[in-house]
C-alpha cells in the first residue's frame, strides 16, 4: 500500500504532491477534532500521552527529515558544512519567537492571551494562535517536496511521504487538544469542531509556498529545511511540552514522547 502511495507521488508534480500531502494532514486534524461530536471530556492521561506523542514526532521529524538532510547537502567541511543549518535553525526559531511576541493570540489550554494587546474576540485570537503554530508543519512538508522537485539527491519522495504521514499522525491528537477544551468551556460541538480543524487549514498553504520557494531557489534549500526544523522545535518547547506537563503526573506525556519519536524516526528511515 505504501509503495503504491510513493509511486503515485513520484509521478505527479512535487508542488501538487505537497498540496495533497498537507491536505491529508489537515483532514487528520479534522478527524481528531470530530471527537467532540461523541465526547465532551477526554481522559487527561490519554491527552497528555497524545500531546507527548505530538512532541516526539515533531522533534524526530526536525532531526531526521530536516536537519540531517540540510547538513548533508551543504558544501564545505566541519563547521562550514553545518553553518547553513545553524543559520536556518536560528532564523526559524527567531521567526516563530517574534510572531509569538507580536501577534495577539489566545491559548485555550493555558487560558491566557499573548502578544500585543488587542480588542479582538477570543475566538479570533484562538484562530491566530492555532494558525501560527501550524505553519511550521506545512512548511516542513512543502520544503521537502520542493527539494525533490529541485532534484536534490538527499531528498526523496519516500522521505517526504514519511514526513507527511508523521505530521498527519501527530495532528490527530492536536485536533482533539484544541476542540475538547473548547467544548468544556461551553462552546457548541459544531463550533468546537470548526476551530479544531481550523488549526491545520494553514498547512496546505504553507506547504505549497515552501515547495515553490525551494523548487525555484535551490541554493536556499539547506537554510529552508533548517528554518522549518527550528520553527517546529520552537513550537514543541514553547507549547507542546508545557501543555503536556500541566498534569502533575508527567509519565504518560514522557512515554507518549518516546513513542512518537521512535515512530517518526522509523518512518523516515524505512520510507526515506
């Protein structure tokens, strides 16, 4: 089955493949958010494990799917070879840091507003928050497919598909993590689902932009891969891990992280 999927993606335009792959990650998020139609609450240990799983997938994807290829495709030796990855990584973390500080947004699980003060409603601020933190995932998928389009030897359709599958799997608990707290706050099931799936609707847009950028500007590819990795790592450290650790019992979050890391690492090695 997976071989057929990889063969299919190999036969179409990589930018179109990035759109299809990121649409898949969005739909998986919607599937997770759909849990609000059947449940009003979710076991906290289960939710912590799923959030940990999300963090593990994102960290492994940042390393195996993005940083290592960025270093491998860079010229030079020693520190000069790793320098583009360092610069791109710092740019990615810095970009998300600035957006996090400047863009007004609401964290539903922390019940607090961040960024500059704004008169906007909490629902608008919530949309901005979830859009902000899903950009790196779509960008990562798009950049990797763009690398394939550019003919970079270190990039493969299998690796790009593996990344999309990993991002999709961790988007499932993300959809639950956004929709369930809204439902507990008294928001209707339909609106909770709407805002839950909206958390990933930006991913296809970011994926297509990322694929276009690196496909036509190949020299920026190592920087772009590391940029996406830095942005994802910022989200993990800033949001995912603290949220998973809110409960006093962090064992489930830790086990979930380990499971997610192993799964994403294995997907990248087997399919890439």
